[in-house]
C-alpha cells in the first residue's frame, strides 16, 4: 500500500489526475474505473483541463462506474449517470459507446449485474479504479458487512449513507434506499486502485481503513490486501494516521 499525503484538496486532485493522464498517455485504450461523490470533482476538473489545454485524448478510453441509485433514470439530476455526464463525460472526448454507468432502471437487476461483470471482463478488466470513501468506510456502495468477495449486485444503503447523501437532494426523503454497486471482489480485481479522501470528517475512517484490521465493517480496509493500492489524502484526511510521518518519509525517499 502506498499512502501519499498532499497539502490540500487541489494537490490531492492533481496527483490523481497526473496518474490517470500518465496511464492514458501510455495506454490510450485504458479501462478506467470511475467514482462519484464530491471527492473526485477536483480530479475530474483537472482531467478536463488536461484534455482542453494539453490534448489528453480519451477517444479510446473505456470507463466503468462503480455504482448507481436504483430507481433514478439517467436523466435525473441526482443520478450518478447524470453526475458523470455533467462533471466529466460532456467535457472530454470519450466515446459515448465506451461509457458504462450502471442502469438504475434495469428491470431484471440480477441479470443486469451479471452482464455488468461480464462486460468488465470482456474489456480485459479495469486498469485503474478511482475510489472515494463513505463516512462508514464503504467503497462504492459496499456498506458495512458487505462480503469482501462480493460482486456487482443490489445493495441496501445504510441510514448513515442515506443521510450523508441527502445534501444533494432538494427533498431528503427522495434519496433512494437501494443501489447497484460493483462488489468489493470486483474492485479488488482492478490492476491499480486509487482511493481519494479529503477533509477532517474522513480522518478517523481513513485511519481505520489503512491502519485498522481488514474487516467487512470497513470495506475500504480490503485494499490492504490489494497488490497495488494507493491512498491519496489531503493533510486533514491524513490527520488521524498513526504512521503519518513515516508515510511522508517513504514518499520523500522513494527510490527512482
Ligand atoms: C457515495 C458513493 C461513494 C463515495 C461516497 C463518498 O456513497 N457511492 O463512491 O465514495 O459517496 O462521497 P463524498 O466524496 O461526497 O464524501
């Protein structure tokens, strides 16, 4: 595991964007796993800038998103389909037929989830997966007690996640109670996982994920078992880490 601590949100976002840009530059048909939430917004802004100013080319890139609310059509402003179009896809030259965001309106959810898994496999798996972390330690919508071997499936959201995400909805009672989400097992098969976290509010959860036991109660802790997991944090999100100074030292003394 690599833990990278950046001074602030802007630098955290720039570090993640540089890693994606490097991958796409060397492998134009890379398969990117993408996340929603407020945390990756700075990363997406930077990717848009790199596309506009430096010509970063997404025309052959394939994308798979982690999750989507059940019951929200792609046209709904709070759907993750809408979020991705609005905050990234409409501003870069990704080919719409290369974009995959789960369909929250699928009529047969079980069959749809199997198809989503097959589709990831058909493209050779995810090269680089971007992740945020929920305040209860979840990655994607893998709520506490999700199997660490889980695959894409229907998941019931916790009260805490519903409350956390209510801030995006005009009417808090509109927050869906179910989601389609890639499983922890699906995420663990990505070649590289980059988890971003920012702000004091995430500090204790981040410390549990990195330094606590591997447990289904904090599904982000499964990344401790991943061969290439990178946590990119800002100072506030890193502020509860016991080995904070050691991670900094390792980063500064990285062999060439
Ligand atoms: C939702 C998403 C997660 C995201 C989390 C944190 O639950 N399903 O993928 O990591 O929110 O969101 P934020 O970045 O807004 O704190």
